[in-house]
């Protein structure tokens, strides 16, 4: 599952709420906030392993052994070891990757495409990005149903949600013409609506 929209559409908030709901239901959840400094494959995988080990102590024996062996292992071998570790997971796990657009290593797209093509059913990847990566826009590159993309059109508020947000949540008793104008100008972009609500409250 990929949430892809420009800044200010609430992607990280949606992921955090989903993470909270899954955690409350007893699901095994791991979270990693991505950074440009994490783009190097071995380092990124180390952080992924650390996040998964917090959710499932003892996870990652095969992959951890290769990483400790040095930086000479190809990405394909590391991915094979990672998938073997996931196969031994005792239950389903949800791995959240926030801001994956910050990962810019040239091997990353091919590694993710390979991972999605062989993703074990018990591992669910949930990510956010400011854009849809090119390799995900090519529908022939992945099996059917391998990835669901939720974009800006789905994340923006509709007219009824805009009224709900401004009138009930922000306690602004705006007449219908003003609500129409705000919705038209912001196109349901939550950050713009929030800033407008702050200004109107003053």
C-alpha cells in the first residue's frame, strides 16, 4: 500500500493512525522513517531489521549475519536472506516506511520491484511518498494486485468533509457561500484548510 501525494496531504498522519489501530488490534507492527542518509542498501536494511526486531525479538538472523560479514554482499543476496527470515515469522507483520521518496540509491527501485514480486503473504508493506515511483507506474512490471496506490485525489477532503472539519472540528460557524469558496480555493487540501481555520479563528 503506497500513499503518494505532495507535502501537506496528511500521509504521515494517516500512516500513524493506521499503525495505532493495527497495534490496538494486537497486530505486529514495525515503523521506519526514511532519510536520505539511509539510501545505501546495507544501512537501510540494518534499520529495517532493527524496526522489525523491535516488533518481533530475534528477527533477522540470516540477514544480520550477512550484514555483519561486510559490505561485499550483493543486494540480491541480502534480499534473499531477508525473505528467508520473513518466511520464519510466526505471524503477519506490517512494515511501515514513511517518506520513501528520500531513498535515492540507484539500486532501490529494482530491489523493491524484486521484493514486491516475491513478497510473502505474511509481510505487508505500507509506505508514503511525495510521488509514485516510475517503476510502480509501469503496471506490467508487477503482478496484479501487488501494489495499491492511494493518491492526492483520495486523500483530499470532499465538500462535506470540508464542512465537517471547519464547522464541527474547528468550531467555525461558516455560512454555506464561505464554505463553498474555501473548498473551491483549497480543493480539499487539508493543510490549506487548517491554515485558513487558524486565520479565521483570529
